[in-house]
C-alpha cells in the first residue's frame, strides 16, 4: 500500500471534463477505491498487454475486487502493431462479446499503445464510454496518458485516425517503472526533456543536473520529473484541449520523429521516444540553420540528450539506409501540414518553442542530408 500523504495530485482543468492525475508509488494497490467514486456502475474492463500483465494485472484485479467492483480483463499482444485498425477491431469485438454497457468503464493498464488504443475504443464503443488511464511506462506517465489524445497508426502515418476523449482519472504509479527496461526509461525521458525545451528552461537546466538520476529511478528526482512534466502538459491541455494553437507545441521534434518511425515501420528498431529525441535535435538544428536560435542552444540540446544515452542522429541505427526524399514524403502526411506545407515546432532558444514555423523544402532536405550522412 502507498502512503497517501505521498500522493501528488494535479488537476486537468477542462470544465465538466476535468480530472485528476495522481502520482505516487503503489497506486495500483489502491486503484479500486480511487476509481470507485467516479464509476457509473461497479464494473470495469481492464485492457493490458502481454508484457505488462505478468507484472501488474493481478494486483489491479485484486485491488478492484476489494473495492466491490466487478472486473474482466483483456490481454493484447504487446507492440506498436497492436495500435492499428486490426488491433482496434479485435479489441472492440472482445468488448462487445463480453457485453459492455454505456455505464461500463474501461481501464488502460500499460504504455502508450494500450492507452491510445483503449482510449480510442472507449471513444467509439457504444458511441462513447468512460475510461481510466493507469500508465506503466515513463513515456505514458509524462505524456500520452494525459490530455485525451487517443488513436491508432495507419500505413500512411502515426496517429492519423483517432479522437479527443479525456480519461476520468490518471493513476501514475511510479513503482511500475521498477520493471521497465532501461531503453524504455530513456525513451520516456525524451518526452520529459521536451517540456523543458518547449517553455520551461529552468526545468531543462534541472534535468541537465539530474537527468541521469531520473533514468536510474532515484525516487525523488523521478517523482519530480513526472510531476513537473504532467504539470506542464496539464497547463497546455487546459488552454488548448483540441490542439488549435498552443497544444501544438507539445509536438516539438515529432514531425521529424514520426517520419523516422514511419520509415522504420513503427517497429522496435526505433522507439517513439528515441525518434522524438532525434527529432528534437533536428528541430533545434533547423532553428539554428534558420537563424532562430543560437548554435550553442542547438549544441546544448544534442549534448544533454546524448549524455543520458539517447540517440541524437538517424545514424544511431546501424545498417539502415535513409533517404531524405522518403522522410520528406512521410512528413508531408503529418497532421500539422497546413495548406500543403510542412509545419514545424521550432525554437528561438531553450524553452522558447513556437508554432507554426515553415522552411523551404531545400532547407529541410539539406538538414536531413547532413543528419543521415553524419
């Protein structure tokens, strides 16, 4: 059981759709009683994957039943390929076979794939039912579980089909990170660093001194990193829920990153956070190339991400041949394309990101050619 006094609470202020983010160790053991006041009926369906289930599903089921709540569980295949039309169809069929009702709540127990897929299923099943996020990766705890973006990938690109559907509650149990592979911790750290680079230069400076401790799961630094990341995201989401303006800043590095992921077939060859890390370096390099920020700012970003062990160049993947032309084609399918032009989140300095920014295709191509030849 967790020490209730050690639970940090944040609110995502969205009027009638407002909800809390709870951060602390051992929250899965209390999930039942924490969810109970929010449930429309004492029944939930837990959705998880084959990696997470052996570690955390039994504890969740025990907690939920102890609170007098009925629970069914669905275990999906782990991996990005599950976040697809095929995966969505399979999940919806299982939910309908189980016999969900409009007052049933889904519980997403897992990383970003499970959270995004479960949230999208909740948005469209029976024309919309409630769901709760219990993120079990650093990336999901600091980013994808907060803000109501749900969806799936398609052959044309990442997250191109989905819906805005806010959870009723987010339970970020930092104890789940104890079993997370180091590579996944690093991938999540890229999103943590992103918040400092967007609009919180003091946080980025703190990360430069404490980033290694965060990745090594030192309790104090880890909790602070998760809390400050969620605080930053909650603030942005409250101001721009449906990404019409300021929320687009959260995509720093993602236009480049999604193109790299697409070229790798959304496989484990390049994790999302790794792609974002490379993409943020490229975004700052492009900003410096355009005279928006200093070369030292761009170097500082690259230096810090490399210092904790994140990739900062596409050449990090041994043996893969990259094509600037193909990467630009992928970027042309990005959700942020405006009037046929690729729109970037760029920066005037550390903590000074802005959107939209545009560059000539020749400038983008030159940047990519330099990056893939490094």
